[in-house]
């Protein structure tokens, strides 16, 4: 059975150690991003990952909307709104056992997405997106 949280390596075999681009990261880890976003943010967050993946597949350079989607997904994974009781992340996070092995996988996935966002040239030029990361 496929386990999207089984993330022994965030970089594919043969990768030279440099940070992956946003396109490459989402392509390589889309299933895990979808599962993690769904676990922490519900259907809306999972749909954001699908939309992000679809947009990146057709955009050689991410648009402003695509960059915002990446930041939204990163916000869910990084638990930015977990303190806000009006957001689904608060209740979903509260139900997670800190010793659940998925928690460490989500942390690794979050770090990888953050690195990819920071490495993406269009984010670097975007200014506000980089500051938010």
C-alpha cells in the first residue's frame, strides 16, 4: 500500500544535494503534500495542493496566484493558523498525537517546501512572498 507519509528522502535519488525548485518539489512530493495538507487543513487545503500542482504543471514560471497557493499550503503545513479556533487547522492539529510518525514526516515536508519556495527565483524577485516564508 502506498504511504504518502513515508518520506525517507526528500530529494530523489541522484539529486546533487542542491535545493529542489518549487516545480520539482511539488512534482516529486505532490502525494505527500496532498495527504499532509488534508490531514492538517481538511479538504480545502488538499484542494489547494491539487490546484498548485496543476498550475505548476502548465506554468514555466509561477504566477502570483500560484505563488500565493504555495504560501497557503506552506502556512497549513507550518501550522501558522493553528492558534485560531475558527480555522480547521486548530482542531485537526489538536487531534494529532505528537508521537505519531507522520508528525516528523510533515516537519520534513514543510522544511523541504520552504526550501523550494525560497530557492525559486520568482519568489526571490517577489519580495513579499519571501518575507512571508
